[in-house]
C-alpha cells in the first residue's frame, strides 16, 4: 500500500525536535519540528469534494499517516482546514506561513507552464518611452501592459497549493491538477524567475528534507561539556 512509504516518518520528524542543535536548522523556528494531527478518511473526502478532484496519492497518504501540516521543508507545511467558507490551506502553527489557498482555487486547471511562455513573450513587448509621442500615451500603454502581465502572473497560481514558504517571498507549490499533478513547483517570481518545476514529487521532496536534516544534525559538533562545579 502507498501508506507504507510513510511508515515511521512521523516518529522520525518528531524526534528531530529533541536533537541538540535542532534550532539551528533552517526553517526550524518556523515549525519547531511539530506536526499537526492526521486527517481521517471523512475529512479527506470532504476536502476532495471541495477540490473537485482526488488529492495526489502520495500527499493524500501523508495527510492520513504523518500529519496535516507543520514540520517540513523550509518554514513548514500549510495545513488543510475547514470553516464556513469551505476547505483551504492555512499556516496552522507556523511562525512564517505562506499564502492561504482555497480548495476551489487549487482545483482549477494548472496551466502555469503555458502561461510562463506567454509571460516570457510579453516581457519582450514592454513599452518603452521613446516609442511614444507623448508621456500620456506611454503611461496608458504601460498601464495596459502591466495589467496584462499581472493577470497572467496571478493566473499561474491556479491548480496548485502554496504549500511551504521558503523565505523572501519564494514558495514551494504542490500541483493538484493536470499532467504535473503531485509535483512540487517553485514560485520564483520575486526574482523574475516565474513558476518552475523542482524536479521532485511530494514524497521525494519531503523525504529528502528529512534525510538532509538528519545528516545536518549528525554533522553538528557536540555541545561543550559544562565545567565541573567546585
């Protein structure tokens, strides 16, 4: 069963909190190596009903076997929660949460790849002052160009969940729909890098974080012994 890939993972993550130097790991102050409760089958089905599609299999089993959110790459995982407006991913227990995502928005088609091509083309068409007879004409053209750029950029977010805040405005996204479903993409727009694939699916991304964190903690120098009291 797919759940087998997560055997012992919750325990491994929670043990990290007690390791000397755990607070030195990047992002630890955001999540404290704490994990939220797992979601039961009824909650998962209700979330999928709002999403309009089944959750990516590896992520679904993570929510069922490891936790709803909390400890994870960078500043930790956003958590799916339900309120009167429906299901959405929020930064429950995180000091530095990412942008909330509603299930309905995450269930839309993910077309970031095609939109990025359009954005790249649009960048080459940025209006320049010298091409216009007046300042007013330039300002109108630039405002129209900028509005279209923002429209396309915002549309790239549909079909994915803002899953983990990396810092400085960068984010890891989990794709929910389309051929890239279940993959982690990175939002690099603060550096004009667009939204790009990370090359990992959710399980690879999360398990590599655990292994990397365990290796970093093992490599830390031992804490100095306290001097004997006289």
